[in-house]
C-alpha cells in the first residue's frame, strides 16, 4: 500500500518518522507526496506546548475531513502518548492511535503490502539528503518545571553505539554531507549505562567511522555539562564542526531556579570552556520569555545577559503552560500581551548580534552545503541556490544564498560578499581548490528544496 506521512515538531520527531518509515518500507509500503494518493495516512504529532498540540490536532482534522473511503488515518507520537483521549474526542474519525516508538505495533496494525512496489533507493526521508539527524538518546531525567518531555518519553536512555555507527555509515553511503546529533540532552549520553564523557567518546567513534561526512553537528547540550574533554574532542576532530547549541532558557537566576534549570554560573562555565578551547565556535541558545512570575527586572537581566554574551544565534519562545507540569500550577502568570512585547524586544536585540556576527564573515572563504533542488533567480537574473555554512544548523538558523547552479548536496567553496540579519550572500570561489575537510580550515569549512518555512526557535 501507499502511505503519506506528516511530521510535526522537533528534529527528534523527524528521526522517529524515519524509524516509522523504515518499518513501513520493511513491509514494502511506498511513500507518496500527496495524501489523496495514499492508502495509509500518518501524522507524527508533537505535544510539547499547547500551540503544537493545536497544530497537531488541526492537521489530523484536515486529513480526516479529506479522507476518502478506504483510506486509513493513524495518529502517532508525543501527543497521543499523553492525550490519546483528547485526540480521539477532537477527531473521532481516526482509525488507530499509537504513542512514541511504537514501530512494531504500527507494523503489525498495517501489515505487509498486498502489492509489490519497486521502492527506489533513497525513497525514505533523509536518505540521500544533504543533512540527516542522528538521535543518540531519548527521554530525559532533568527536572525542568515547564517541560512535559519526561512524562512523554520517560527516563533518558542511550542508543547503542554500534547502531548509531551503522546508521551513520548508511547515511554516508547515501551521500549525506552533514549528520546532526540530537537528543533531549546530548551531554548525558552513556550515563544511563554508567559511562562518563560518553558524548566525547561517541564523537571519536563517529568521526573515525564516517570520515567522508564533512560535518558532524551537536544540538541540545545541557548547560554546565560541557566538559573540557568534550570541548577538546570537538576541537581535535576534523569533521566535528565548531558549533554548539546550548538552550539556556533564561538570563535571571531567580527565573532559572523557578524553572529548575542550572543557574548562570553553571552555564558560564560551559560557555567559557568551549570558547577557550574553540575560539571560532558558533554558539546558539534558546530562551523562554514570560515564565510565571517573570518581572520586568528579571527580563532586563535576560537582555543584559544576551548583550554580555553576544550569542551568534538566539531563538525564543513565549511561555505556554502545559498540563501536568509544575509550572502550570504556579501563580503570577504573565499576561500574553506582556509576553509578546518582551519577545519582540529580545528578538530585536538578538538580531543585532546575529547581523554583527554575519558581517564579520564578509570577505571570508566558506564552504556552502547546497540544499535547494532548483536554482532561483536574483533581481538581476542571476541563478541562485540556497544552502548553509557550518555556522548555521538546518531549519533553525540562517541560509547562504549562493550565485550559480549547483546540485543539492554539493559542497561549494565560496566567498561571503554580503550579510543580512540571518543570511549570507555568497559568490563561488571558482579559482580555489574544491572544498576539503582539512583541519586548517575551521572557519573556511564553514559554511531538500529551498526552504520556505524556517524556525527561529
């Protein structure tokens, strides 16, 4: 049978969808782009915040409204893990619901395809794409008062290193140029099995296993958990990019204590370690605005912290109370209008530093990983392809707009000619040698279809 899959939420959900697709492919089911062409409809939902829940239910309802006789509609993932009854009440026409990581149950439900399809190599999502996500663990042991993930996913559990190496080699063989390591907390990898500095060891193993993959990127490091060994390992390995995402959530110790997050002194330890070891490191972080009880003075502490640290990339969210979390029961909820006003002030400040960071790149040589399948045209009629430098993670950071016509997955040597608040304007450096993976070019190594939707969170 033919299936259509919609994935909502974070990169970790993308990895879960890949697992689901593998189970379906094992049953000889074929992916199709249009829901009307499918026999099986799947929605991999997100239940992290209320807006994500509403989006998930809205997408399921749209598919139900358009469902033709004989089609089956299945809802899976985070939202159905914690609120299956709510989903069924909102969309009574679904055929079955499954929680997280229910691949065997889903495979048993849909069975094997009754027809034999010639499934092309690379038909599954991310196979043969320029970038791929590698989820190294799932679940979380952290006590954050705003977060429902431990309820959804359970305790942190690390993926087997041999399995991760096998997946990485599979992607490398398919031509993937970037592996993005994701987890609720990358820095906890291996601790459930009694290990220490497991992430550093994993990086060494992956780097050696797939030397042909030029970029290995780290997302979601926990504040205060970036050890000297981890920083030194990142600096030493030629295909681990000098980029780290560390969601700090706030810049006021009082707010961080209410969140049950590490205080600033802990976060600054990690920031100092990584910057001292990798001077050209690109730092990304995320903040929550309008957490219960946040005063104007506490919000100004956040602004002062951002000014002091001058992060390369900042994402932000307004706080949304989640049923089942400790923060939901807290008093002194911040009015929505105040949240939005503070969000605007924070992002306006963050944009200043993003633009300054990009302007420092003007005149430098970079490598651009091309993502767009077809070139667009500039105002002057020149062909332009869309890609990224190593300074920018997929979906959440900026783009590199490169003159010329290059196929998706190409790694093109370029010169930065201009800077926008989030994006870089690049020309090909055609007279130079092809992009390489040599250690001497940390900064010059820097840097699907052209992306229309881009998250800034």
